[in-house]
């Protein structure tokens, strides 16, 4: 699909009112009834409606501006309640502009509607995000009613074809507009678009053909996901009424903090704490990485902030052409002692004197403070 702003013929910084005016103008130009000899008119009109649907919504527009169509998640509308309306969608645009459910020769799908998309949050450990895991998630959702086999009709009975729409679930209306006669279609008010009516509703689901339950699914979390990543489970959302299709389940991942590491893109950053003596004279320390222990040789004279690099010990690269993993960066932290014995103070003073360094004469040790209190 072309750029949404180009479809509407407006610059990216346009206001909501400018976008609305541009949409109305372009809709009159591209409407199928205004282009009866153009077989592509209906598809172009649908693209225009989709562009307006996104750009007229503040949240969707922000995601589109930042990520393009990929940031919209590919879902039609937003997840909502089980039996409510959810997001507006293209049909709402047709309703607002033309006063009907669908435009021109477009015919809405018949039968029970699809179930709603749902959202859940899954809390995972830092290591699970790095290496991947299989985690359970629980969602309160609508599932097919077993008592009536999702028909909505009481046992021993069955739904009957709606007389208002003759089983299509849609009714067509003809109205006059500035462009002349216009045909629109929308859900049948008698059966709600299901194409069927139920004389004896099921006592378990009250004619809905679905009931509310908690369902638990095991989710494969790929290695390398980050906090805020979203996984889509197709067909794991709410079941539609009376045998309608099932929506999708969107799992938002919330990654716990790690006690010793932070993430920087595909790299991991950790810290190694050493004493002044270890940094000055050098040492070897065993450092525990996420892959196991590594020995770090700290050279004599190492400075605070020195970085030790372990290639390929970071986070697996997810969704990129390059395979492999990022790196682990371990920064050196030289710790200055805050509590010293009298002997340690004496040695440090001798060390400073040997180097010609001026130091405070105040005895900051606990013993020195006690002596000062009784002097």
C-alpha cells in the first residue's frame, strides 16, 4: 500500500481537520459509484478509507509515523470486550461519511461475526528473554458453548434462517447523494448480521453460542525478545458468537530486571568490582556470565571504567539478517574502602608519603573518633 499521507494528498504535519477535509475530497473522487468504468476504483477507495482510519486516530497515527504499517500490528481495529464493539474500523468511516455500513458494490460478509482480539501481559525472567522459553499465559476469553455446540439454540432445536435478510446477514439500502443514487449495505437489524434467528436460546450461553472461561496456553518466547515485545497467537482470542471465527491473542512481554546485567540493544553490560590493591597490582577473578563462569585477568594498573569484552556472549539477534549474538561488556569498578582499621590507615599514610601525595591528617576511623570523644 502507498504512503497514507500520499493517498490523502496531505503533508505529514497536517492537522486532524486538514486530514478530514482531504479525505472527504478524495472520497468523492475515488468512490466506486463515481468511477463506474474503473475496475480498480473499489480497491483504491478501500485503501483511502484505511489511510483515513489510521491517520484520524491519534494513537494509530503516532505508531504509523514511527514504524509505518508494521507498527499497526496488522490487526483490524483494536482488541475490545468479548461481546462489545471494540475498535471502529473502516465500516465506521463509511457510516460517518455515507450513512451506511459499506460502500458501493461492496458486500459485507454474511454469517456470525469474528470474535474479538485479546491482550495479556506475560512476566518473564531476564534469562528467558535472552535464551527463549516456553511460558504459560492465562486469558479470560469467550469459548464455544459445548451445551449447544456453539449454535446458541437449545438442545433439540436449531437456528432458523432470518427472514429479514434471507440468511445473508446483510441488508442493502438505496439513498440519494451528491453523486446520485448510492447503494450501501450493513448488518441486518433483525438478526444482528448472523443470518439466523433463535426461537429457543440455549440456557447455558443464553443464545450467544459461547461462554466465558479462563484458558491457559503455552507460548514459545523466541530468544532475543526485549521488554515490551508483543507476540501474536493466531486463533487464540475470543470465539465469535454462534460459531463465528476466533480472534487473535496478543501477548505483551514484561521482562524482569537482572541483578548483575543490563541490556544495551543486543549487548549485555555487567560490572566487576575490585579493590584498589587488585586494580593496582593486578589479579584474576572468576566472573559469572549468563553462559557460565569466565576468568577475567585484571592487568596491573587497571583504571576504573576499563571494559573487558566477551564476543558472542550477549543477546541473540532477533529478526535481523545477521545471525549470532551480541557481546558482553564488563566494566571495571574500583571500590574505595570506607571503613579502615588503624593499621590500614597507617599503611595508606606510609604509601601516600612514599609517593609524595598529600592526604588529610584527620583520623576518620572508628577508633580515631572514639579517641577524639574522650580527649
